[in-house]
C-alpha cells in the first residue's frame, strides 16, 4: 500500500511540474508555426474590392488557422455611398464585421463623422480598435485599447500596438478639430517606447500604425524590438518590403487597390522569418458571393435619393450654380469671400426636387476648402490670373462681385471689385477667403499666406446649405462675375 | 508646408495631398501620373497614391 508521500504518488505531480517547466522555457512551442496577417489601409469608403478580399482571406483560413485580417485606418470618407449612409459609415462597419477583421488602428479620417458616430462604430465592431497615443482630457468619450493581443491555436502571442499620426504643430490628427474635442494625442514615437514591454510578453510584436511611411521608418529606427510595422496614411504601395533596423515595414497603398500579406514563421517561440508582399486586387477574379451581394445592396444606398430641398424654379446656368456653391462655402464657414472654378461645376442646372445625389453630380471631386488670409490686391491678382488662364471668366464668387476688363489678347487689364450689393469694396483690408483645394493647388498665384485646409469638403457644405432652405430667388438670373472688353487704347490698368 | 518634388521645393497649403502638391509643381506631370504613364515615388522609392497625405519636407520623385 502506498503512503501519501510515496514516490509513486508524487510521480504525476513531478510530470506536471516538468511539463510546466518545459512550457515556461518554451521547449513545447511547435517546431515551426506559420502566421498570415492580411492588411488593408486607407480604404476611404471603397467597398467594392472587399468581396475579393473576403474570398482570398477565406481560402487562406481553410488552410491555416492562424490567419489575421487587420486594417491600419482611414476606412471612412471618400465615397458618398459610405459617407451618406445612415448611420454614417455603416457599410464599412458591416463589411469589416462580416469579413472577420481582427484589429483596426484608428486613422485620422475615422474622426470625420464626429465622435458620436465613431463611438457607435466602436460599440458595434466585432473587432478590436486600438490607438496607444490617444488620451482623454475628460472622463467618457470613445473607448479604444492601446494594443491588442491575438493568439494562434498553439498559443503563440501576437501583440499589435496602435499609433496614429498627430500634426507636429497642432498635435492633433488631420481632421476637423471640432471632431477631436476632449481628446489629446501624444507623440506617437515617444508613446511607442513606453510599450517596449510587449516584446517580452509576446512572441510576435507588430505596430499597426497610421503615421505615414516616413514616420514608420523612424519608428523602426527607435524601436528595434518590433518585428513588423503595418502602416497607412501616406497611401504608399510597398510591393517588396524591406527591413529597417531589423523591422519589416509594409503598407498596402490605398482604396483596396492591393491587399497586403505578411507571412511570419515562428520557431521555438521566436520569429524566424518574416516577409511581405502585395496582392493586386485588380488581377484577382474570385469573389465571395454573399459579400458581393451585400456590397451591391450598399451601393443602392436609398439615402442618396433623399430630397434635400424643393425648388420653386429650375436653377439654370453655371453663374447661378457657382453662386450657390460659393455661398455655401462662405456662409457655412463664416468667410468673407469664396471662389469656385467653373470646371468644378459639373451640372448646368438643378431642378426640383434637389436630391442628395444631385450634389455629388454637381460637385463630385471631394475637394476640401482651403482658407487663406488675403489682401485686396491678392484677391485682385487671383481673379486676373484665373481669367487669363482661359481668356474668360473662370471663378464664380460669393461675398463680392467683379468685372474683368480685358484686352484683345485676353489679358486682364483691370479688375473692378464691388461688394455683392454694389457698394464700394475696401481693397486695403485683408479678407478670409475660401478656395477649393483644386484651385488652391493649381492656380499659381503667390500669396503671402500659405493656406490651410479646413478639413471640410465643399460638397458637404453644399448639402448643409441647400438643406437650410436658402432664399432661392437670390439665384434667379444672378451674375457676380463679368467680363468687359476694354476700349482699344483706353484701358486704365492698375 | 514645403514638399520636394524632383528636388525642387513646392510650397503648398497645409493639409494638401500628394496630388495637390504634384499639381502645384506641374499639372502636366499630375495628368501623366493620374493616367498611369508615370509614377510618383517617395524618397525611399515606393509608389505613393495621389491621394496620399503629406508631412513637412517630404520628398517625392516622378518616374
């Protein structure tokens, strides 16, 4: 008969303890484990390729249990089907859930719909949303984790650390500041250093970032403990990723042109090999049928049929439409003057009723408003420059009216500016002027002020303005920009 | 903000995209990149989409 202390009774305990020691020392790690991380970034509402992504990921999942799908942010903003859905951005949320995303890092455009919409997104997401350098200035608000851990079937731990860009001067991500009330953003590189400990506790250490490629390189230089950086923000396509300081840096372009794939081989609890590549989704033919049907449903967004306003008459001509568009920019943003180039007015009339989709036909380019502080002389130079580009009126305007006197060669010899009501205009003061980002980028007029995007789209402002039921009679036959051929030899050029 | 394209400085508004900066630099080059005839590469030789967001003193080349 065995006593309670007999060696034979102790044998199972010893075996168990030995087993624990083996596990602790890592000797029971599988000889070699293959982890696949698929990654996307900067979708900007482009949902159509996700049926192909779903198929590719599903095929891989059938062969390998250790497959993770992640995104490096900026999945909102850029496609009216997604942006105008109710709730806003819902197609992205729904499709991410259906595709089985594991983790998302916040991008700056995730804040574009406001924190209430983001809070809903986070609440409904069946994946983890991370961002380590986001801080709350007051209790409550959106809730995200600094990092997330995922495990393979055999217990290999993968840490994903989330980091978002913050403008070096304003210290906030590139979205409208009103969307970030109550939030602060720490320097992403300094923040990353605090999470060095993740290396010790996990076999694979990944930074999932929305910093842009240049900052990803600096992150790799500062935090050599990382195995991989999966990036976004700069829309960089890296078909053959290289290592910096031993860290593999990958990014998959933008708008799902590519699906990124990282293969990590873990051997004995350590990363033995890591490689990355891009899958060109344009060359992929297979689609997940159910996801494809879901995307087709979203593309028939009924919200786009919504009536914004009833018109008492058909608004005809680019003068009237240009005045409407520039009034929207000026009035919604409390600016003094706003300009819109003729080429950016893509309809020749608006008729009753105005539906949401009409605004995206009128102004389809998703230009943002760029604000400048300009002198009267600079405004005059801008108008003259725009006229001389094509020898005709090119800028529609709100806040002022103008007449260009031209010579036979199409040169603007004078620009006469008045207030909208015809009263004199003060050329000596400075004005807050809104230009579309297209005009700001392409019109080569040297301004003292370098300008700043206000992070609002012109078409969003037009929706708001039209919905506010403006006085439509203002636009009947309105002309604020005219050209007057100068009398030969009589031009009084300024 | 200042961006460098083909080693020339481009002064562009804050919040501009890579496409805005390229347009400021050369409308013709912008059209070529948009049409896929040329590529916009970052300082490390990786292709960048015209919608890519910028940071101060970023460098690009066209090829």
